[in-house]
C-alpha cells in the first residue's frame, strides 16, 4: 500500500472516530510501565549517558568493569528501542595496568554531525613521540563450540597522524582454529580508527580447551598486538556468559589525578579519533557533561576535587568554538563540595547548570543560569531531608524544563530512587518532586534525552534485578507518547481525540494542544502517526 492510500485509510478512520466518540483530555506526562534492562552480564555496568543522533539512532554509553578496570561501552537502536545493536567498546584497556578507569561518559552530536564523547579517566596519558597506532579487540573473551564460528572486531587507532596499512595476522597457528580478517590490511585515517572483522571458525574435530589468540598488527617498522581468550567447547553447547570480574558497589571516582578526556566521530560512530586530554593538572576532574550551544560553541562542565582526602570540590567549565582551542572558567567557588554537574541550554538562550552541593548541611541540588553576560546566583532546586544529587536536565519540546536526580533517605535502611521536578515558566517556579522509580533496591545516576518523536528517555544504574549479589546494570524507561488522555494506555480513545482535532491549528476551537505531539501548532497526519505507531503501548 502506498503512502497516499495509507493516508486515505487513516483519514477514513478519523472520520468514523469523530462521530462515534467524545472523551475528555489530560495534560500531564504519562510514563510507560515498562522498564528495560539494557545490560545483563554479571559485572558492574554503570553511569550511562543517552542521546539521539541525526540518523535516528538512540545511543546509550556506559562504564563497564572488565578485569578490574572500567572502560566505556555502547549500544545503539535504530528503531526507537525495539532492537539494540551488539555492545561495542569505546576506550582501550591497557593490559599491564590494573585499577585504572574510564567512567562517567557524556555523549552528544553537534550540528555539523560530529559525535562528541567526553569522560573522566585516571589512566596515564603518554602521547606518542611520532606517528604510531594501537590495536584493540572489542570482544576479548569468546566461547565457541566445535564446528561453530564467532566474530570479534579488531580496532586500529591512529596517533600523531599515523596512516599506513596495517597487516593483521595470528602470532601462531592453533590446531583446528581458522581465522580471517576483513579488510586486511586495514588503514586508519589520521588520528581516527578503522575496524577489521576477525572471523574465528572452529573445526568439528578441534580439541577442547582454553587458548590465547595473539593478533598482530604489523607495518614496515612497527608491530602491535592484542590477545583474545578462546574456549572451545563440545559441539552443541551454548556459549557461556563472561565470568564476573566485579560485584562491588559503583565507583564514581576518587583516584589520583583524574582528568577529562574526549574523542570524536565524523561518520556516525563507525570510526573514532584517539582520546584527547581536555584537562591536565594535579587535581581530580570528574563527571563531565557536554552540550552544544545555539551559537555553535561546545561547552563541557565538570567537578574538580582538591586535597587528599578531598577538602573542596567546585564546578568548572571549558568551551571551544573550533574543537581545538579551549577557554576555561569556574561556575562555583563555594567552601565545601559542589559536584556532579549537568548542563543544558533553554529556548530563551539561557544556559542552565545544575549540581549537588552540601552547602546547606546535607546534599541538595542547586542551579545557575548564564544569560550571555552574567551567571546568576545559585538557586536551591531541592529542599528536603534526603540526600539529593546527580541531576540531569532537559527542556522538552513543549518548553517544560525537567530535572531528574537521585535521592536517598538518611535512615540506615534507606535506598536511592530517581525523582524529577518540572517547570513550565522557564525555571521561575518548580513543581514538587515526582518519584520516577519505586524499586526497593538502588537506583542511581539518571541521564535524560528526548528523541525526535517526542519520547522522553531516562536511563539509570540499578542493582534491582540481581539482589542479593549486588550486581549493577543499565536500565531505561520512556514516556508514553500518544497517550493523550493520560489513562496509561495508547488506544482508540487517544486516536479519537486526535481525530476530533485533526486539521486544526492554534487559535481554532477544535485545536487540542495535548494532541499536538510535535508542538508545531498543527494537528495533522504526523500526530496521528505517533498515536498509530504506539497503539497498544502501556
């Protein structure tokens, strides 16, 4: 059926609905009852960031514990969460350094299409003296039955403008193990990455057991390598999940000399630049948050902690208009602890920064705005006896400001949940807090975005599914787009409301703002399509 035929069919249904149903409408945002668990391995996976890129993909990036370290992984969805890609690794784990971490990622896509990823790391940074490259495997542990095959992605990263063909091979032949690389050789662009797919096929009669595959990357003058652990099992046995390497509570920093790093991708995440240090000092820089302003400037805010043990923490920022030269400044200079900042820019051009502070005696969320000339005074955005922290801010498409945060009671048995507050008058007044999660375990570190179909996405870290082992995973929940009357289900009544308002514009009696999902002032086939796409959702 072509597009015109579909529109005619939908309009016919609208006409029927307009004469057969009359219902009241509701204004409040409703949330899906469904909570999706993004990660399932028995290791700590925490501190997520979420965004949508121009190609429609939803990205979730998080920190994952691997062999005692933290490194950044990601998944993407091209169908608004119906299916997700296999996870990929975004940062490299040194083989000889244990206890070093990449954590607290923040990801956006700039107006020119470049994806920016920033994070905090305590890994030593030693830039090469000349052109060089690194080699990494996105899947480092494989379990393959006799007669089976699996893939791993080999990533070659250029440093210092390196751009030579790298020939890939196995260091030694293992009986019954066959490998192929595609492409081979692989040539990375200067200061970017290139991927080669390693296919490992096991002969039906290959001996059972554990092996170490050493993948070599060679140029005329350099050789780099990465190892992959391989277990060959009996034919028909399902691969085992990766064994647990950490069941500790989430680690949010505190190492010696944490710095902020970033890397970029100009091809929708197919390849990435090398990691680049944003800060370089003798204090701990932690928990960055990045946005692009309407004038094109990129702005990164983060907390800086000083002293061992830490005696002071304030919020700082760096900005750049060209991605090369950065300016630097501070947002807070308060005795005590200001940490965990989030940044956004509202429709009125004001920049909002929210963070947690202990300046009142317990942790509350405070905020400041910048109006191109001056920063405002700090305003207290939460006020109760709980410990409130880790805000994440958003201005929804209807203009509502929303601030999600974690809150924990002070009793010995208290646990953290995610809450949010909203403002419909550009932050002059804020609603009472609304509880977003209600699980009896721990819900931490929210991150929020809104996709182009107007769905609000909230991702967070929780140990809810794996008590009592304390494992941490990434979860997300979305708003229920298409639920016009707010009854918790997208159904015939919502379609009827849209049908009654179909074709109306702002100012006309039939216009219903609750049915104008994309807030373009017109209720048309695009609004009907949103209800139809989510029909039956709860």
